[in-house]
C-alpha cells in the first residue's frame, strides 16, 4: 500500500477494535500496511474530561495515553495486512521510553510508528509522538497479533 493512504476515524475503527471513549487517534495521514503509519490527535483538548484531574489548573495528557495512541497507530499498520484482518494487536512490551515534553490542550500531536521487526504473530515498532516539531515521547512498543475472542 502507498504511504499516501489516509484513513478517517470510521476507517480506523473498521481495522482496530478500539471505540470511544478509548480511541485517541483522529486520523491516519500516512500508511504503509505492515511497515509504517502516521496518525494525528487533532487537539489534545478533545480529552478534556480525562485531563480535568491531570492536573487541575494545568491539564496535561498522561504519558500512558500517548503510548496508547501510538499503539493504536501501530495496530492500524499491523492489522491492515490481509493475514491480520479481524484480529487484535495486544501490547506486550514497552522499552526505552522517554517523555520529553507535555501534550497540552491546543496541541496537535503527530503519532509515528515504524515497524522494526516482525516474526509470525509478534512484532516491534519504534514510536514517536511530536507536537510543533518537538518530541513529546518516544520508545519501542512490542505487540502480539491474536484472534478476537468469540462474543460473550
């Protein structure tokens, strides 16, 4: 697939199982299935209910939610492959993470994941969140591709 491929929220939800209120990626602006994806959070203020208590008077998007948003972008890249369609990407590890700057209301956050290894149902990716040209968070994510459980 071409890196020019773009996906809106509805198209993202057709690939990954995440739903509101726990989906953070607004759109995918670059995509090469199995290799690379770039997503956007258009404005951190979208999550004002989550930010209200983190921290009162100085709302900051929690670093764990930046990691989650990056994992969602990586999941789109991995689950868009024909052999992975209908499956789930489960986070299995986080390595070398650094949180350098806060993600604040008003910020658009660029979420970039590049796959660095894939073997069978496991993989790793380099993940970087940026805003206004500055690195917010970066590290490595590991994941497993698993079958969706049968509905309860």
